[in-house]
């Protein structure tokens, strides 16, 4: 048997197995509430498929995630089942859902591409369904799923533009997941960026994922996209989601997928309690941060006058007995001119715990570092002598640092790095 015939045979066998599995029950839609941290009510519902059997409801997730070989028999089976669920859900949504809510519909890039190929002769199936049911398309969010797509994603723009022209909103699913291409966000400019549960859980332990979440938050803000965190199952996960700018929340912590639509404010008291907890915890963290900054600014003020110039080089002229150098979190200090060129050696703690100058850094330029111009801006707009950078990672030392800076004169800036945490 030729390889292509073997592949075709295996594909056909897989289709028969799935059809057999699907025949044991009825395909039905279920709806998981998506809560708004802004209104504390339900913003919308995500449509999910279930197989209703005598043993209970079974998820169709594995069926829809099964890989297809182009537009093969399995692709069209998945498309048929998907459309059956979607039409049933749209009818139910039109009749029963609270009028202020939206319905999120998962659509894969390959389904969108198939619609693109037929665009000259027919509108995408979802647009036709929404028109037939008589729904306002502004209540529908097209959620583009993460799926292997063999073509250039930019090809999908005409289809998405058609959806937007009709009134639909666009969401990008699983942003930040291992298989996800963040270029989808830039290409599609979605109204909603959906962050997956697995990434959120890992962010609790991994600094890298926390940085990705922070950058996703900044990206969403710059694009005007709202962040939706899905899969929230605990108070800590909810706190982290809100901490990274979650406008919308979805997960078992509040509600599982149900056959019927929950009332719009059914979870208001729980949401309000969660926001109160978030505010109290955030306020406590902020107060501790202010206390930490104040302590360090007072300690660092001890060393401002300890520098002197000799042969054009600014050096520390006193001994290192001052208490700030004895603090294990004091990491490094140096001076640059107003252009960012270093005019002093680096003073950093050695493995033995003492402080020694390193003259190899003389003449290096640090104006490209984000904290350099951040300091210049703050020093012109704030009365505080010290400025403080955002937290960042020092790769060579595997530690998180923040940089204090202070003008020593119009031409000189003192920079002091302090350890926030060690990897």
C-alpha cells in the first residue's frame, strides 16, 4: 500500500470512530459565563459543545482538537458538528440570554480560511446564521482559536474585516500559550485578548511568564484591547488576573458551563467580594513597597557625598563602613555623565562580601537602558531627589533589581542597583 493511501485509510478510520462516538448521544450547546470586573455582572457567555449521553455530558474538546490533514473528511465532520452546535446556541441565545450580554463563538483559522475561499459566492456561515436568527451582530464575539495554520495569517484579514463590517467583535484565544503566535494580536488587532489558564498558573512560579503577562497587559493597553483571563479556579489566580489588568474573568471559581444562561448579576456579590479582597491585598503590597523605598532612600543618602574626582575619574573616597554597604541587598553603584557615559568604576560586592572598584566599566554608555531616560524625566518633574526604576532582571547575575538614581550635579548622575529578589 502506498503511503498516501495508508494516510487516507487511517483518516477514514478516525472519522468512523468519531462518528461512532458521536452517535451515542445528542450534541448540545452549553454556556460558561464571562464576568466583568468593571460592572461586576456577566459580560457574556462562551459557547462550548457537549455530547449528552445517559452517563452525563461529555466534552467535545478532544474531538475538535483532533488534527486534520487539510480539508479532509474529518475537517468537514468537525465543521458540520460545530455549525450544528452554533446554530442551536444562537437560537437559544436570541430567546433566553439577558439582552446586555454577548456570545463568544470559537472559530478556527482553518474554518475562516475555508470561508475566505468561498467569499465571492457566499457569506461566512456564522454571518448567515446570525442574520437568520435575527440577532444583533454587535452581541457576537468571534474568538479565533489557537490551531495549526499552514498559511500566512494575514490572508484571513478580508474575512475578519467582513465580520467587523457586519458588527462582530474579534477576540484572540490562548494568547501566551506555548503554541501561540503573538503576531496574531498585531495582525488582527482584537477587541479582546484572551489569556489561557496554563500560562496564568505558571506565572505564579516563573518570572519569565510573569514578564510575558506584564507585556501582554501593556500590549493590550497600547492597542486598546481588553484582557480576558480564562480558567480561573482559585482566589490567588483571580488576584493575579486582576493584577495584570483583567477586564473580564472566566472560570470555575465563579461558574461552570451550564445548559442555561445565568442571570446577569447572579455572581455580583462574589465578584464584589473578590474586588474588595484584591484592593485590600494590593493596598497592603503598596504600603510595604512605599516603606521599602523610604528605607532605602534614607540609607542611600549616606553615600551621596563620598565621591571625589581624580584624573577625570570619580571615585569613592571613604571606607566602606557605612551601613548601606553592609546590607546584603546592596548590589552595585556607579556614576555617569548627563550623556550616559560612565565616569566612575563600578563598585559591587565581591564573593567575599567586600566592595572593590572595577575600572573596566569606565567609558561605557548606559543611555540605552530604560531607567536612564526614565530618571531624566522624573528628575525634571519630581521634587524627590531620588528616582526609582521598574523592576528588571539582570541576566548575568540571575537576580531582580531596581535602580535608584540621583543627580549629583547638572552633569553627573549616581546610579545604585538594589536586589529585589534572587532567582
